[in-house]
C-alpha cells in the first residue's frame, strides 16, 4: 500500500461521441416529460411503473433496443440522487439534461466514483459523465480531490499511516501544490511541544508537528488537525471493539489536509497555514499515566484526567502555535469525543465557535452544500469542571456530562476567546454505504468550510 497522492480522475469526459441523455425529473413533472417522449418510450415508462422517486432510474432504448437515454428521479437532495445514478447506470457516456444546479450534480457524480484505491481491483468499464470542459471545473475537481485525499488517508491501516506516513502524505500534498513544509521531531519537539511529545513518546514511530504554508495574499487561514494515527487509549486501554476503528483517529488531520488540498488546487487567494499534530497513542514503559501533570507549549500545566483523552493534549500545543500569527480564521478538525456522537449522531459534526455569527454562517453553508454541521455552545459555566485543587488544568473535567463541551472549552483555553476560532468535532467515518458516501473514511464539513473560506477570500 502506498501513501496517497492527489487524484484527478472522477468519472468525467469531454468526449462527445455517442452521448446518452440523462434527464433529471421530479415526480410532479413526470407526466409532462412522458408526454414529450416517443409513443413506444412513453409506453415503456408506464409499463415499468417508473414514478420518478428520488434516485430511481428508467432506461430508454431506440427501436433497435439500444439504450439511448435514461430518466433519473430526483427529490430534495439531487446531489445524492446523482451519486446513486453514477453507481447504477450502464457503461457509456451520459450527458445531463436538467435545469438544476449542475455544480452539485457533478459533485455527486464525482463523489460516487470513490473506491479505496489501495485495495480496489475492479477493472470493469464504468459509466462516464460528459462535461464540456472538465478541466475548467476547477472548484468541483478541487473539492473532489480534497475529499478523496481525506478518505484515502483515513482508510489506510495504521501500520502504513503512522506519524511518519502522515508526514509523507503532507509532503506529497506540498509537492503537488508547491507549498512550503517543515517538520519538528525528536528533541526539538520535546522542548517546543511537550504535550504532543508526551502523548506520542510511547510509540515505535515518534510524534511530530507538521507545518505547511502556502499563498502570499488574502486573509490568513490557519487549519489545525488532530493526527492520532492510532489510539489504543494508552494506559486507560480501550476495549477491543472500541479500538477496532481507531486508525480513523487521525481523521482531523485528514480533513485538514483535504481542505488544504481543495483550497490550494482551486487557487483561492488566501495565506494558508496547516498544522498537524501527529502521534500514536500507544502503550509502553514510556506511556503517560492518569493524573500525571504535564507541560504544554503555552506554559499551562495540565492534569491528565484519562489517557484516552489524548487528542485535546496534542491540539493544545498546535493551537498555541497557530494563534501566534493572529489568523483571520483558525479552524481545527478532530475526532475528539464520543459525547458529540451521542448528541448529534455520526453524520453531523459538532461545531463550536468563538463567534456565533460565523458559526451560523457555516451551518447555513453546510445546509446549502449538503454537508451539514450543527453548533453546540461553549457554555462558559462548565469551565469550573476543568479546575483542579492544585491549579493545573484538568484535561477531562470533573463531570461525565457535557463531554463535547468541556473538551471544546479545554481547547478554547489554548485558542483564546478573541480570535475567530472554529472547532469541529467529527466522526470522519461512514458506518454504512450510501450513494456517494461509501462505508469507511469520510470528509464531513469539508465542503462547508471551503465555502466559508472562499467567502472570506472574495470579500
């Protein structure tokens, strides 16, 4: 298995030879469409019982029995109806016929093309979607490239996607997009990022801080990612079933790199910085212990409440360095708490923000781009739960309730309350297959965040 590079083929073609029409139709417009069809095709639609339910297909042929077109039923979310069609249409080149927003439709088609390339052996011919200028669809292709990169990183096994593997993936991205990259590791990391060092020091592959920079004009955007490449739970060891999917605990870093890829590939006018705190939370004689009091880059002493709450510790150091530049937007992604999943389920990331107006703008963009997030409060009274009798900041707090909130408040201590800071607590994994969203690693909130940053760049 190889460390992934950016992908560029998402099932599009500009070859106009032998095009088949793909007509999108809503239930309430089906009768009008049928009335315009040749008599034999209209009879066939009636005979098959096609009613244009969302995602349903009806193939149409000519008098010789050759498929010439298809009807695709669309509902409230055409992007996913299009993704369903991408998986079921027979081989050939299909051309959209619709008055709907084609950008979302192209995106749905491209998302459905994803297969985990390291294990995919399918060589069968697939349907292609005609695009008159696929290379000109920069934003759509950039979002697809970023999403695919994110998915691949999460899906790779932890013996490949080690902290060093995550560094190589970042180097691949930096090389593809002509970004600057530096990595802090070893004794220097121990001195400058003590919390990150302590979390990762028990593992065979040492921890590191990855720092990427790109762009020379526009707002300063700093992205931070939790890069725990495998999480055993440390000495507070996870049960085996809970540990099964913990290769995905670097999902925050994958989101950050995927979003950075989309920004750089589409050449948004921003000054971009990416910080990845990469470590493996392993078990050895060097493991941190519950109730250890450790140092952080910010100088704040932290009491380790539970060694399985390590993500917030590595982010604490990364956030401290991120805020030194006073960015216009500081955004972190992290697979941080089970409490967020209890509150919102696995498909809707939890959003926390210093600025409620920015958060609500992001929520609205998520709805518009079929990439939902939902805001939870930075409820200040819960800060008391992070206090200890000896003055150190507790990493987990004194209560078993409101865990996503207390985790976000812990991070806010290092991010500060004045910067435009967003924290996204994300599952980064699809538990089942849905059109355009296969089981496995997933980018959640990436497209919404891209739209917010694009708005800032163009303001």
